[in-house]
C-alpha cells in the first residue's frame, strides 16, 4: 500500500489505513520511512507520520512531528493545515488560526472548515457560522470522524446565532452519518436547543 502524501490532506483511504491498521506495524513503518528519507523527501514522510497520529487521535504526537518537519519552513500549505488540525484537537484554537492565517493557505485543503472550527472553539459564533455556510459539501470529503467534528461545531454555531433552518439540516446530516456514543450527549443538547 502506498504511503505517499497526497494533495488531499485527509485522503479517506490513507486515513482508514492509519486509523484501522495494525498500530505498531504502521507506526514502525512510518517512523522508519521518515528516518530513512533523503532530505528532499523527509518532510513528506513526516507528514505521513503526523497524519497517522491524527487518525489515532494522538494530536500532541502529531504536533511534535509537524514542529520538527516545519522548523525551517513555515510556508507549506499542507503542513499549516495539519498543524491547525492538531492545534484544534489540542484545544488551541488561537494557534490554529495563526497557522491558517498565512497568505499561502487561503482556503486550500479545507482550511475554511478548520478556521470555522477554531472560531467556534473560541466562542466566536458569527464568524464560525459564516464560514460554515457550505460545510455540508466541504465536510463530505473528510474522513467520518473529521466530518462529525465539523458538523457538530457547525451545529453549535447555527444554534448560537439562532439559524434553526441550518441547524435542522445539520441534525439530519449527523443523523445520517451517525453520532458515536461519546458524542451523543453533546449532540442531544444541541438538538434540544
């Protein structure tokens, strides 16, 4: 199976392999590839390792790998988006906004979704809601866990700004993809609101 980093930062096939494959074997392979990669390919190998850690919900480890990968170059779009996702998962929305505010990032690689989630984590509901306007289409390309994260944040933003028609659409989407037991209480509260 290929472990090359693809333009779609969260390729569903690679995400599934990272999330569901044998943890120790996959981690060992990715670390070995990162260590053995020639200088020109080292960053790609490190991005693969960081994505693996994100898929396993190990955002601190992902951030450590990304900090090393981008110690000398903070202009890479993929790296900035991955760092922002790791920051969001670590509850550091200001760091995520900083990475996503770099001019080269723009709205590439679903950056607007991550920007919206970061605003939602800061309680900036109008800004988040505005960015979540087309979340259904954009989130559909993400792995299921990340779709849920985006849709729940969008639902909360819609509730907070009292856009109940948007909230109803998001509830229907979340019902369709399913909400895992650990997110069910949050979902129920939002539906109740």
